[in-house]
C-alpha cells in the first residue's frame, strides 16, 4: 500500500470551476511563505525549483492544468463543484507509477488555499502563493 503524500493535495491548484473562475491559480505555492526564496526561483522569466527545494517546505508550480512538484507531476482529469468545495481528480506520476488522486479545494483568502482529503487519512492543509 502506498503512503499518503501531501504533494498530491496540491493537484487542486489548477481547478477552474464556477466558484474559482475569478482566481488565477497559476504560480508558485508552498505551505510556508517564509521559504519561498529557498524553494523557487525565476529563470528566463519562468518559475523553477531551486536545486535543494525539497529540503525546505517544498511546494508546487502551477501552469494551467499541469502541476509540477519536486518529485511528482499531475494533470487534472475532472472537477466537481458541490458549492462549498471543488472535488478534483488528477492523474499523478512520480516517474515510476501513475495513479488517480481525489481531493477538495477551498479558496480561503487572497493567495490562500485550503486543501483537504478524506482518504486514506483525513487531513487539511493551507497553502500560500509566493510573490515571485
């Protein structure tokens, strides 16, 4: 059985639904805003990870329906808006295997997201957009 990876929660960042259409979710996101400069950089006007990004809070780079983390890449497959949350299913690859992952997204403030999962273990995490 595979263990839960918090990175997979971030697949929700690319959601474009009725409740989140006004939000531009592209950019660099992390759980600890004080580490933005240690995790992300801009090269040729493109966001990228620093070589040791995984040693800090980590994060993801969102570009449309593509989400890139330091160890995984995901593509959004489907969305379901229930009013309070948006449920997202994405195909995620760690370079060895591809698996479908389902999570909920809630915009919790300007440049803030709350991501939650009910399985395999209930959890909720908050992410912030880095000002790069």
